[in-house]
């Protein structure tokens, strides 16, 4: 019984997932600090008050705190922008430089347009003769 549990814990997926969660939590703290400690004060310096939590709407005896929603929405958009512009785009540029351009081993049959191997001399779908491409 414990042997199976030990195998489960030591599988690569569980360990990889645990590492990803820990690094993700640490990275979340960095991004949240960047947004709240750098971007929000910068926006406040340029455009005025960055805190909308005081904005409310009273209807009957209830109070709708739409300012808190605006704060959460703006914070989400800033975090998404930081992730996109400082992580996703640079990662895509770096990975595209190192990606190998793999040559396709398949091509389209000129008769039926099904995929056939590049070196094929006959299509397996329509049996048309084709010239091999090397």
C-alpha cells in the first residue's frame, strides 16, 4: 500500500507539478508587487487617484460597491499586460529563434490532395503515380 503511494509521489508529473506551483506562487508575488508598487503609483502620478474603492451606488437599503470591482478589473488588466509584455512576448521571440525548422516528411498528392510521404511514387489513397520529392 505505501509502496504504491511512494511511486505516485515520485512520478515525474507530481514532482513537476509541485515545482510549478511553488515557482508560480513566487512569480505571482513578483508580478503583484510590480503592479501594486510600481504601475499603480505611476498611474496615480499621471492620472490621479488609482483607488476606486470608495465608489458606491445606493439602491434602497443596499449598497453596490462597484469601485471594488473596478479596482479588481484594473488590477487584472495590469497583471495580464505585465505577463504578456514581460513574459509571453519575450519567451515567444526567444523560443522562435531556437526552434528548428523541421522539414515536413509529408506532401499533398497532386490528384486527390491527401497527405503522402515525400518519397512516395504512388498515392495510397487514389493510387495515382507521383514523382518523388527528395
